[in-house]
């Protein structure tokens, strides 16, 4: 939190959070910290929404040295209580509540040690195995510095933070803005936003109407980025930066601008400064960096401080990383390997397909066969006929299932486990 204190002293009148200046935000954080100063719990739970009061409350808890379990406010109350109890956390904070005020200044720590845990985050659960990740100030500091070098920093930068701040994607935007001494807004009321982070479905909705000059950075992440979406973004001149990262690495680890490297559109980019990419024998991507966690809470530390991502990929001769698919998604049909992304990218080429996801179904003859789920105004038989023309026979889906929408988590990632 030293970045907030330093910026409030050096640039008190500069806008930071919505209409609040750095000076005003700092004063509010001190005021809220004063309200919670007598709270004895080292760990607390907080389910923030994307609004200024919630961000200020989070900053206050962090300034008090609390380890904050961030939860999705849309979860049922029973699930929130269950997640808290699993970690033996019994105090939940609500933004705007009075707290336990004390006399005298609040015992804030504006310069926590790198190994001090800032927040606890549960994985998004796309695989169904939810783990808790302790994110330290060292991870956050390493990330914001590397991200600033990769994306650059301009005087009038303003992030539009539409991804949830209880998730690493939204929280990292707040932290980048603090570090870069730039503005962040949750709603682009005055049109000042020139940077945004989206998942594919968000960009898809705005793809044809978006002014190419609006954003200097559109950070685009997710488990699978449709090739059609990337190609069309390039054609429209959108400043899309493909990015690859996860909660375990405090978001972005690999990135690049598609406009700067049009010949690398299928890549996810080059490693950020300090990030090392290597591969296991089965070509699983391994990441090592200062922004990597030491291990999941309550589990063994990572061996060799190297994280096995669960993704299969390769580096090209220029050092660009290509992600071929999830190990867990790989299906074997009649002895042939099939990555769902291959089929999904072809399906997206068919007119009317808005969303696509391929999962494996057990089959007595072939072992596994691909099943394609789609959203859009399409005829299933016509789509199958199109796929037969584009794919080798063993990759053609056994059936096509049309849905009104695909199941997604809070950040818009498709939950394939719910389709299996």
C-alpha cells in the first residue's frame, strides 16, 4: 500500500479511483482503517463489488495488515459461509459498516514485507478442484512492474475495470493503477478510459461497434481465444494484447500486441520480464517467476518453485508461446489425440456461431468422441456438414447440441465440467 501513500503525497490532486483523487482516496482509506483498527482477526473475508467504497475498504484492510479472503458476492450465503469455515475464517467485512473504532491513529503498515500475504483467492474452479492461493505483496509488486514494462505507461492512462475485483483479473487492474499512478474507473462515464481487460465474450459483444481508437490496450485473456475473434480484431485495428496467466501467477505472465506481430496471431505472446517458460516431458507448460505463488494454502510448496499449468504448448524460434490445449481436455478417439480448441476454432468460422465448446463423451467403439455445444442461430445439420468439410473424420463431432448459453464462471470462462 506504499504506492497509495507515496502518490497521495506527490500527486494529491491527480484522479485515481473514479472521481476521487489520490489524496482523497488516501484520506478515505485512513478513515476506514480507523473504523476497523480494533479488529483482532488476522484473516477476514470480504466479498467486494466493483464500486469505489468496496475498493477503499479493501485497501484499508490491506493497510491494517489483514489477510483478506476475497469471495464472489453473488455466491449463495451458505456457500460463502462454507468457504470461510474451510479456512477457519469467522469474520466477514461489509463495506460501509461502522467497525470497531479506536482512539488515536490506526496501526497501518504502508510498506509490508514481500512475503506478507495480502489476499487469499480460490481458483476459478473450471476443473472442479478448488484450491486457495495466498497472494503475497512480493507477487503483486513483481507483477505490476513487469506489466508496466510490457504494456507501457502514459500520463493519461485510465483503466476501465469491468472484471470482478474479487478475482485476480480485476484486482490486478487496481494494483497496476496504484503502482503506475494512473486512474481506474468501474464505469466509463466521462469517456476517459483508454485501457480495458476483457474475456472473449465481452469483446465479441462489442467487436463491430467499438471505435478502434478508443482503447490503446485491450487485454484479452481466457482459456480459449477463438481465432476468428483475434483475426477480426486485427482487421478492425483494435489494440488487442493477448495474455496468458492465472491466479497462481497473479494474472498476466505472457502477452503481446496482435497489431505489432500479425504473423503471431495464434500465439499468446512472449513472457513478461522475469518470467521463465519451460516444458515437462509431455510438453506441459511450466512457469517460473517472482510473481508465482510458493504453493497452495495447506499443501506442499511447489517443487523447484515451478508451476505446472496443466496446458500443453510450445515456444517458436522467436520465443513466442503457443497454447495447444488443456491436458485435462485432451481426448483420445480411436488412438488419435484431439484437442477441443481445434474443433472449436473451426466451429467459430460457421456463420451464426456465437459460442462453442467441445467436450469428450465416452464411446464403446472409439473410447472417446467429441461433442460440440454451440450458442447461436445455427442449423445443427448444416454445421455438422461444414465441419465434415474442414476436419479429418475422427475430429468431426459425434453430435452438435444447441444451447441458449454456455455455463460460465464469474469472469466469463466457459465451465466445460458442467457440460460433461
